């Protein structure tokens, strides 16, 4: 057994396949370590910046951007706390409305 550690960086879809293989008795994990996500100083985040946001967002896109669950986004919708659009039975958010929501719900640090 070696004291070295190999670092493998993979995509979500590849990771799903690796896990599926391991669960079904595959041999991929024999003594190997897998790192699914790693914060490295200077590395670009997979989360989009405000400039990279699409003009119209879906529930999962908004949840990822705000770093909350889809369920929490639906709670904001049902509580009428965030402006949204209904297209047939689908919910969409305008980028401008999302940025306004963030600004309006910003909590300033208290002055001492």
C-alpha cells in the first residue's frame, strides 16, 4: 500500500457514473480516493456571477445562484416574497427582479 494520494477531479455526471459503478460492485474504488468538490484559492467557482446569469432563470438556477434549496425557492414563491412569472404552470424569474430582491433584502451591519 502506498502513502501517496492521487487527486481525481471529475464532473457531476462522471461522478454519478463512478458511484453507480461502485454500488453495483464495480472495481473503480479499490484503494482510490475521489474528491468531488474542492475550494482552491483563485479557482473559479462553478456558481455563475451576476454578469453570467441568464436573463430568465428557472427554480433550480435561482436556487443554485442563491445557494438555497429548490424547496426554499418555492417557499419564497408561495409566500409572495419574490417576484416571479408564471409561464403556463412553470415559474420563471427575471434577472432584474432577482437582483432587486437581493438588494431589497440586504441587511446592513449595525453601526456601533
